[in-house]
């Protein structure tokens, strides 16, 4: 499992390589990095637990029920949040597709303006 400082450096490096890093994003980056760190720690625990998805639970009246393990619920929630923050920080293929589409549209608009003017 990576340390928080290493995750942050990896994120900033990736953002710089993609041309989307700005110092003003550091607060958002810190939140994202904390989520990644939590996700890695919980995933490690989940793996060490044999990837058990459910567990038995005895309720107040003594009935035994099967329920999803809380660690799995936390991992699933973090996945959604990480995906959201990766969108915000422009760190996923979706951002790349949108950037390429904007560049193409910009090029088409520029060509049309030249033709019309």
C-alpha cells in the first residue's frame, strides 16, 4: 500500500503530464488522495479477509441473518467517490474524450469562421 505522500505525488505528476494541474486544486487533490489511501487500505483488508462478501449477523431476537460486510459497502462508496473526484481533477479517459471533442469542435469552428470571413 502506498503512503499518502506517494499517492499525492503520483496524482500531481499525472495531472502535470495531462496539462491539468494547478496549485489551486491542492485542497481537492488532498481529498482525492485521502480517498485513494482509504480505498487501498480497505481493499487490502478485504483481500486478507478472503474477499468474503457476506457475514452472519444475529439480531436482537436471536435470528441469524446474512448481510453484506460493511467493509465492502465502504469500498463500493469509495469507488464512486474516487470516480467523481477523478472527473473533477481530469484524471480519466472521459476527460480526454471531452478534451479531444472540444479541440475538434474548436478546429471546425475556426475553419468555418475563416471560410465565412
